[in-house]
C-alpha cells in the first residue's frame, strides 16, 4: 500500500511537534550527553565499532534470524539515528541508512505466525516499527523522500499488521485460529514451547505492551494521513488500559524490576507520543510516581568484590546480562538487569515528582538514550520518603532497609502470587549488608527448560523452605517462563524504630504438590542493620515429614565460602560475613551443600538445615552480619514455655525477641 506523502517531510525545523522531543529540546539533550549521569552511556555509544557494524550489516545479517541478528540491526539503527540527531555526524547517518536497508530486507519481522499466514509481532516487529519511525524523524533530511516513503510502507505492511494481530489476539483469544512458530525463523531450539495458550498467557505480560505501544505510536504517526490509523489507536488504547491493571494501585509490578523497565518504558513512550501528537492524555493510566517508587524499592547497590562474575549463555548468540554491583537489585524471578533511569526521568518531566528526579539522578543505571531525551539536570531532587524504608507493596513483596547506599542493609521477602518470569521462590529472602549479598537469590536462571540452569528457577536454589526435599508448585517450562499457580500471602506486617517484622503464609503453594501440608509460614524480624530472625513453622495433616531450609551464598564471582559446625553456619564474602544460629522443636542438623550442577553451569553453595521428620516443625534461625574480620555477637535461642526467646547482644545492640506460635495465624512477636 502507498502511504500519503508525509507532511513533516517538507516542514521547516520545529514547525511540528516531534514524537518524543522538539528541536528546542536539543540543547538540553546535548548537555545531557556530558552530564555525569549520562556521559559514560554517551561515550559508549560513540565508541561502538562502526566498521564492525558495517561489516555485519553488509555481509553477515541472516534474514530469517530474528532472535539475535534482527535485534542487532535494530540496536545499531537506534544508536546511530540518535547520535545523528544530536551531533549530525554523517558517518552515523550512513550507518543508520544501512541498518534501515537491512531491516526492510527482512521478509518477515518476527518469529511467530497466526493461522499459518499472518506474522505475529511480540518483540521484533514492534521494536523495529518504533525504531524506524523514530529514525525517520531523527534522520530528517538525511533521508530522501523515497527512503521515507519506503520505510513508511514497510511499517504499514509488516510492522503494524504484526503488532495489530498480537494485540487483537490477546484481547480476543477466543478468535485466535492458532499461534505457532514462524516456520521460516531460525528458532529450532525453542520450537518445543507450546504456543496454544499464549494469547491468554501473554495478555498479562510485558509481551502485550510492547506491540501495544508500537501499534499506538504508529497510529499517532499516521493519524492524520491514514484513515485506518484511528482503528489502530482505538485498539492500542484499549489494550494499554486493560494492561494497566497489571500494575498495582501503588505502581508495583509482578514480572520483576528488569521487565518493569522494559514494559513501563513502552507504556511511557506510547503515552508521550499520544499526548504530543493528538492531545489525548493517557499519562496517568497507571500510578507513575508509585511505579518509580516500586523500582526504587527494588534497588540494592552492593560493592564490587573485584572478582570476575562467571558468564553464561542465554540463547545461542546472546550471553546472559550481568548487573554491575553499584546497580544491584532485588532480583526476584527473572530480574537480571539494573533499574534503568529513563522512566524516572519521564515521570519527573510529566508529574514534577522530585523523588523520580532522585531516581533519575542518583539510583540505577543510565542504559538507554531515552533517559537523555527526558532528563533535566536543572530540576531539584528530593530524598525518598521515610515510609519507603519499610515497604510492603500491594503485590505482597516486602523490602526493608536502612537506606539507599551500598553500605546500607536490605532485607527482601518474596511473598505474593504467581507471575510471568517468576521462580518457585515463595517466602524466599534476600539479605544485603556491608555492601555484600549475604543471603542470595541466584541470577540468570535459564529460560529454556532443557538448559541445566533451569534448576535455578526452582525452590532448592533459593533461600527458602523445602518439605521432604521438595519445593512448592511450579510449571515444567513447556509453555515458556509463564506463571505457576503458587500463592503466598502476607498475614502480618509491622514496623517500628529500627525494626520490621512480617509473616508470610505459603501453605497454598506447597499444598499444590503435597496434600499432606497443613501450614507453611515464615516470619522475619529485622533488627536493623545486622540481625535477621527467621521463624519457620511447617505442619503436616498426616504422616510426619522432614523439612529443609536452604541459605544461599552469593558465589556468582566464586568469592563465597560456606561452613557449618554444630547448630551454626557461616557464609563468608570478601567484605562481610553472615553467621546463622539454628534451633528447632525437634532434632535439627546443619550442613553445607551445593546445587547439583556441573562446574561449567556454576557453583552454588548453600547452608542446609534439616529438621527431623515430624508433624509440627518450628525452626528459629538467627542471622547476624558483620564486616570482614569483625566478631559476631553472643546471641542465644532458648525455649520460653511454648514460645521462643532470642536474647543477647550483637554490634552494640541488645536483642530480646519473643516468638509465640498462635495456631494458623501469625505468631505473636514481642520486641
């Protein structure tokens, strides 16, 4: 189909609002390239090997490889076109035009197909659509009229139908004939994944909002030129509104903070383009200030050990990302990347939120050029409100901390329900102190079930509870990384000066795989900054069973040591150590172990606590943290009638905690 000539092609500079910014914004954007917040990102973009990029584009692009090669082409285009709009480097223009040529050469723009005929766009087609439309604007008169028309025709013929089909299918899954793998795509290692339920499964995931955002941006681009664009926009806005319910009322997000960044960026870009191009204001569709606070709460900077983190392949041609210590995160589920600042910068510009400016300026990582587009260095930031130091979110994640610096302590509890990209990690915890992860959740679990590192998704790989050696319910990976049925629920949460206590009940999650399970509860008492008391209560309806607790060490850089003696264990890291003291109602053993993986797949040591077979288990573990070389205090766990008493001193703090079981309710905690 031929698109009408673009009215923007002949328009003088600044005569029409841009998709994301205007010519008047360029001085601020250029200044951001030298701001300390973005200078490293900008320099890394300039330092990209353009000769290698050119060679790849001219000689090595496989036109049926969407997973790796098409993404690589798209990233080259995004980088080169943005650099060109900032500094007008003709070499970048040449590279961007070549990348455009290669994207247009792809006969199909994605890996998936509906009914054997129509390509479905989940990532590659939507992302290519957005990259090409931004490139038309950013390259400006560097493109000929014929080039612009060819790009627009490709977007209308390949990008929009693919995105529309996926969004429509997720809105009306009963009307889907059948989603399948594109027979022409190089995805043989994934073809075992069953896509039959994907229109239902993906409707609650990031893979809904990516095509939604692309469809909406395309609709705004063509809104005054193509009559069908109105229908695209109606579907995109309907989809975005429906997806907005995936965020909690407080802005929390279930797929983990890495996918939060990807998803919310597309939400924000669509809302911004819609506002700028049509005047329709959907910039409050979710609680954007709240969602920035969710991301802030999931940050957990640590201090670099100086040791190399092991590398692992994600899929063929693509390595798993690693998080820099200064950008470390609470990595529940498949959260494998730092919090990007782009959304926070946009929220500050849109909502004038000083805490969002704090995140944009001081927290997380500047990973994408969109942050440079929206950031304003002249805006004042405000420190996060004190309530965020003990944050129970609407999805029942709980994060308690002493502050926002690498030296501060953070305790995080994974309660709540199932979600895409989750792990079998209910009631698991992460604990950081003195710049070190001392109780760990392994990064970079495999997405493909045939990979040995799929094990990292399962309960034994977490700081969590097992019953008779088994974790709670999880799926088998036959449909991908989708949600399980496993629920946990916070049933008590209280805070005070220098302390936090929370109880989470995961009975339902464990009962799905063992009908003998009557109760699985975990209570945490955090005496800031160095003491964590863990009270695990597990009960059976019939036959007695054993209960195991795993306490994972952070050995991503091979820098952890785990030892055990008597009823204690010790986890040592280069900068700090954690000592665990254990007591139980019945016989208990403490030992060391590691996950059953070959060395090439990682070495994951942990402390292993086992409570002997019984119908009722009460296990108290007191974990204390200290800087390397400093002694742990004297802490005792004793029986106090039918209750437990934790008493002693550690790090100059007197400790006196009483824990009393109360049937199936949360235990009574007295400080």
